[in-house]
C-alpha cells in the first residue's frame, strides 16, 4: 500500500513538472514573437522615367510618397521623352514611364497600330495600366525686362526677333513649337534666316530664356512657372493640339505591384494638388 502511494506521488509530481515546463515554453514563445515586432515592409526600388518638364513636381511627389511608404525607394530619370523612349527600347531598367506626348508612348505600346505611331511593333507598355495623367500648355516666354519687346507669337515673324529657342524634333515641346510656327506660316523663313536655336529637352530651352541668350523661347507653362519666366502669350487651341502626358507601367517591370500603386497615387488628390500648383491640369 505504501509502495502504491509513493508511486502515485511520483506520478503526480512528474505531471506537475511537465505542466510547469510546458507553460514556461509557451511564455518564451510568446516573448519571441513579441520581440520580433511588426512585419517589415518589403524593400522595393522603382525606376521612373519622366519628361524633364516634370522634374520639380515629381520630385516633390516622390518625397511625400516615400514618407508614407518606407519600403519604397523611387529613382527618377528626367530627360526628353524621345530620349527616354529610346533608352527603354534599348533595354534600360524602367518600371513606369511618363511621357510629355502620346507619340513616344504610342511607339512603345503594342495596343497601338502603325497608323497610331507604333511603326516598329514594339511591346513595352502594360496597356491596361496606361492612363492620360496630365495636361500642360505651351507658352511664349521672354527674358527679364523683355529687351526685344516681343509680346506675342505673331511678333516672332517680325524684325523684333533675332533668335528663338525651341526644343529639337525629338522633344515633345519642340514638336508643339513647330506646330505653332507652321500654323503661323513662319517656320521655314525662321529656319532659313538662322533665327532658331534648339534645346535637347524642355529644361534647356527654359535655361536659355532665363539666361537671356535668346530673345524668346517656346516652353511649357509649367516650366515657365518653375523658372519664374515672363510669359507673353499662350498658344491655346488655335495653334497647338492638346498637350497630354500619358503614364504607363512597363511590361518588363519586376515590381509590377509597386509600380501600379505609385501610378494610382499619381492620380490621387494629394499628388494632383502638387501638379496643379505649377500649372498642370487633369486631362
């Protein structure tokens, strides 16, 4: 009888010890989970190619976006839309492309036909995630104090003008400029007289006007605002077709989800507020 009682006592003691060890293990496991903290956000670096005319606004938007999305780093590349299009075509790492005209985006989009600009059958655009993001305007800007006294686009065809700066043919603002000068009937005469000089992107045109090396320049309204240039005329719809900025996620992106999220943010109220501060509007 005594032996049985001793055996029961040993068994009970063993059970108590096992329960205690089990409880201790659960506590340690909970402590381990607690000490690991919340799950860290996945680190993503997005390569965004954008028209040079977006430099100031997009930089500000990226800064705000990265504050709210600590796992995302956005690396912008700014240049003429034609240069960026060529870089993408040649294999540059690009997750999101924002062009200053439909032409360069159409050239990369398989959803567009030859008649719409995709003459080479290129297929770089995720067409379901292509949008018309912004609209801009084309204006005539002059240096401080306007020494040539140029007051309108019509003055470009007079003796007031010695030298005009526009973007080259690969730059959307250059194409819009030639459209305006053609509508005025003065493009060929200005070229023949050597009265046109060219910038390789919108910012170069703005700089030449700001430095006073030319009598006038044809630039985007947003660039004129950012550079604090004097604007003397607006092309309106009389001389120039609508200036639309398309944006699209690229097919080759390894960060499709993050690129789509940033594209959505660019259409948000917060982002559009920054765009509108310099003169962009929704299309």
